[in-house]
């Protein structure tokens, strides 16, 4: 299982939200590149980035920061947040990003998700953010009418190979990850599943590894010291 340490970007800074609430934002670093280099020094090979302003507004305001990180590290970089049209996908792919994550757009426009997967095979993931069993959209501010499992199966059917699944109720709350959710997803789907939200201890990391899923995103737990990133990477090799 791969560990994906996370950098959430807002106004060029590395921040974290509590349960997706923009009013509850903590700034962890004014220098996201330095954070990424710390990840690299701990043995990380992968990096998960989210443009929070992009997720809310459907834009790419942190593109320069994202490119700086990609150009100055050897990390496999995936980026999400506000990717709602092919122009933005092209922009990130042209900048050398390794994987682009679709969120709201994959819910509202599955044809776009399918077209992106065909244009950039192996480089497109879909983030499914779950709120009360349904898919949440627009930076977690709205809940769709589609159940999470129906949506995931649809994404698999149109050629999406990687799924990043976040239980919003666990994100940033340090309450542990939703192991049962990921067990069910792994059983139902033939996709690379990346667990996100609530990965807050080494026990969570071990439990997810035992499921045999592809990856786990570590965010707040790294910044607060609850998870030793170097140890987590070593234990999941």
C-alpha cells in the first residue's frame, strides 16, 4: 500500500480544513514546497494535493504552487480541486502532473469523466466524497442524490481506474478511518482505491494495509505528529 501525504492548498499556503468547513481552516505552512520536501525526506514517493479554492470555485488559483512542487521534487504528484472541464485537465497534464482527480464534475457530467479517462488513460482518478452515504459536491458544500456505491460502480464502468474515497465525517477529525467502508468498496470494485479522511493513527494505517487497498492519504495526522510518516511508509512497503 502506498502512503500519500497530503497538502491542501489555499492562497499558496499548506492548510487543513475541519470536516470540509472553510471557516475552520488551520494554516500549517507558508511554504508548501518545503512541506513536500519534508515528505520526500521521510521516504514518500507520492503526494496528494488539493486546491481548496479551486474545489470551491472551479478554478486553478494554486497552479503555480503545484507546478513548483512538481518541478522541484521527484514525487508522483496527483492534484484535485475544481477540475470541472477538459481545459483544466489539459493544464495540469501539460504541467507534468502525474494524475488529475475529478470530483464534482464526475458526478454532474459523467461523459466528461469518460472523455478525460480516454484522453489520458491511467492518469485520471475520481474523488468520491461521501456524506451520509451520498456523494457530496462543490467542495463538500452540497449533497447529491446519488449513492456512493452506485456512483463508484458507474465510474468503474466508464474506465476510471483509481478512486479516492473520503468519508467527510472523518476528515480532519482525528477519529479514525472508516475501515468498513473501504472493506466494502474493495469487495465491490475492481479499482485502485485510495482511502482518505480520518487516517489518524498507525492502527488505521495497518488496518487499511490489511485490506489490500492501493493507498492511504495521510493529512492532519502528519501535521499534528499523530502519525510518524517515515514509520508509516516503512510499514506499508
